[in-house]
C-alpha cells in the first residue's frame, strides 16, 4: 500500500467478486488448519458445484467427473471458492466458473504444480463454453499429464 492510500482506497482496487474469492480462500486456509490433511473434501466440492448456476454447474460437474476418472490420485478441494484438485497439498488444476467473475466463459486452469511444461511456453488456462466428447478427451489427457 502506498503511503498516500488508506485501506478503504486499497480495497477499491478489487472487485466484489475478487474480495469474495479472497474471503473464501481465507476461510479455506483456516478450515484446513483445523482439519486433518487426509480429510475428504469432495462433499464440499460437490456442494459448491451444486450451488453454481446452470451452465457453470453442468461444466463444473463434467470437469469434476473427468478429473476424478483421469487422475484419481488428485484430491478434490476448494480453492478461492472454486473446485480444485490437488496433489501433495498443491493445487494442480481447477475450474473457474464464468459466473463467479461475471465473464462469458468458464476456465479450466492449471497451476505450477501441473506437469505441463512444454518448452519455454505453454497454456495454463483453457476457456470452456461447452464440453463435448472432443473436449472431454482433451481435458482427460491434460489432467493425466498434469498429475504427472
């Protein structure tokens, strides 16, 4: 924070959606400190998916099913209030619903824990408007590779 800005001015730099995501993440961190590392968080992920509006809910459920089938070793968890899948506690991939940030498409994103390195440049997020058979196969292949 610059010396001339107060906390209220600094908060205005974030959208309401971004602030909500930060609050979600803070709650997730607090909860994980209280819970054990081996706690099954899939019910929470499924509940979050069930609360999403129509198209996002359908895509998030498809992504969840694909990830669980392609890389069952990845543990479902919430990350900034979004469905995510982790290996050794580090988020490998996540689904970002378009409705969460009021954008026209959802995203399948990958973090640095994903084993997707391909030379000096590679994508870390994919826009999703629908998931057909071709997209399902592509997502499964990406997730299998990302999980290492």
